[in-house]
C-alpha cells in the first residue's frame, strides 16, 4: 500500500488504495474514507483496521479540524470517520464538521466514533437531518466488520445511533414522575429505543421477532403518547426520540 503526505497539510496523511483479489467488494468502487482523530494511536489504529476491510480505501488521516476540512475539499471522500474533540479547541470539532458538511459537501456522509456517550452530541449531529449520519461509541466497536457496516449504512443514506446512548436515557426517564414514557409498555419502550437508533419498521420487526403490523401499531401509539408527528419520516423519527429524551433530561 503506497503512502504519501501532502507537505501543505501536515495534519493529513494520504493512504493509497488496498486491493484484495476475490474479496466481497473488490469489484466495486472502493468506499473512500477520511479519518479524523487527534490521537496518533487512534488514527493509525483505524488506518490499520480499515486496511483489512475489502472495498474500503482510507484516503487521508487527519489530526485537526483544518486538516480534515482540507482533505474533504481536495479528495472528495464518500465518508468522514471522526472523533468529537480535536484541535484547535478540543471540544466539539467533529460535530461542527458534520454540520458544516451539510452545506459545503452534502454528499459526504459522517460517522462519529467517540468515547463520549452524550445525547446532546447526537442531537447536534442529527440537527439538520439524520440521513448520512451515524454515532457509535468506541468501546462498543468490536471489530472491522462493525465499522464496515456502519460506514456503508451512512454512505447509503441511512442513519444510526449507538443504542447505549439512547437506552440509558430511556431506562432513566421511563421511571420519572410525570414522564409520558412512564405510560409506555415495556414493549413500547423497547421499540422506541430501536426507532431512536434509526431502524426501519421491518428491521424492528425482525429484531424483536414480531409482525411488521404490530410494530406499526406500537409506533403509532408511542408517537401519540409523545405528541410527535410525521412518524413515517426516518429523519424525524430519530430526531424526535432524541429531542424528547434530551429535553426531559434538562
């Protein structure tokens, strides 16, 4: 695998395409990924991990927000895999990048992989819509297959939110006094967690081994209880669940 560094961009390293004969995605156009993480160990680890994934090409690995902005402009990747805090402020650069790309490069998907299980970050990530956006926790990524699936999900226009981010709030607020969540059945709560992850009705039915019509009835009841509308929009389904949970936490 050939590697090179752009002298004008010390924060980003270009990484050549890896090809594997007979691999599942070898005949398809490679998924082009820009990595953004201020940790050298994390960046290099991600480059190595994704280098083992057939049909994935890491085109740059960046350590700060200016570097990843430049890499996106120069290289036109399919997706940015980013942490949240990076230089220059080490606060919410990854989230701000995802927001910027909605206008500067709307075709680029963003997968946030972070150690921060913070619903407010997930809300900010999805603020302009859930399509092509994902949020995973580093500790729950078991192997390269998890990353591959998540990257392809967001590149294909889907969305995902780590169930731990959503599930903890669901468990907490389901028992809160005066919370509409307390009126939901255990099955309703289980389905709402899956809705907030961005799963379709069919995927929920398969995960819970129940009929799709049953899922539709539960979702209709859930959104009626929560006074939420437009239940058929995936964007609004994900945003509404997270907005409600975050608002109850404040």
